[in-house]
C-alpha cells in the first residue's frame, strides 16, 4: 500500500513538471524551418574577416601568429609568393620586389580545432573570428578541412 501511494505521488509530481513546462515559453526551435537569433557568442568554425576597405580581400597579413599559437595545429598559413620578375628586369628591380602582403593559402581543419579562441585573441589584425554557423555536419571528415580564402577574390 505504501509503495502504491509513493508511486502515485511520484506520478503527480512528474505530471506537475510536465504541465508547468507545457505552458512555459518554448526555448527550442523547429530547425530547419526556424533559425535561432542568439548565435552572437556561438563558436562555429573560424573564418577570416574581410578588409573593410577592400572587402574582396581578407584583413590577414599572413604573419603566421595564429598558426604558431594554435595548440592543435588546425591552421596552416602560407604567404603569397614574390611575383616572377619581368624578363630583362634589372637586379635592383628584382631585389626591390617584395611579396604582396596577405596569405596565398590559408587552411583550417575543424576536426582538430578545440575552439579555444587563441588564434582570434592573438591575431594582431583582428582578422580571425568564429563563424556563427551551428550547422556543420557531415559523415565525411574531409568536409571539415576548410580553405578560408575560398570566399575571397584573391584566393
Ligand atoms: S589571421 Fe591574423 S594571426 Fe593569422 S596569419 Fe593572418 S594576420 Fe596573422
Ligand atoms: S580556436 Fe584554438 S584550436 Fe581552433 S584554430 Fe583557433 S587556436 Fe586553433
């Protein structure tokens, strides 16, 4: 008898919780029919910030700080190469030729990124940020190896 009363009381308590939540404001969304608007602090895969003065190029100056700071080796940055000198160019011109600023290649492996944020914190140009993309899903690991220059014109 005692156990029956206890069971009934437990049922009432459970129904009370269910009833309270049933009439409370819904906190989940019907994804993908609905999106969420609270992703400002969400840490999705990192991305490069466009240069505000020239949005088709990234702000990145290929200083390599992010790659050397990243504890998991998720980032690889390669500088742009010095352009091949024109035929007949003088030695002075050849010496004066410098590599254009910016990365020639910038890859990022999301599968090993631990979202620590050290790359973004240490970038001297503020050129890295977390994307607010919460939908990165795939059965193929290669789908998470990103070319971060892909969205820029000079990639
Ligand atoms: S993203 Fe920032 S830290 Fe990384 S290479 Fe570019 S400028 Fe340097
Ligand atoms: S968030 Fe951390 S682990 Fe991910 S790329 Fe940046 S430094 Fe590396």
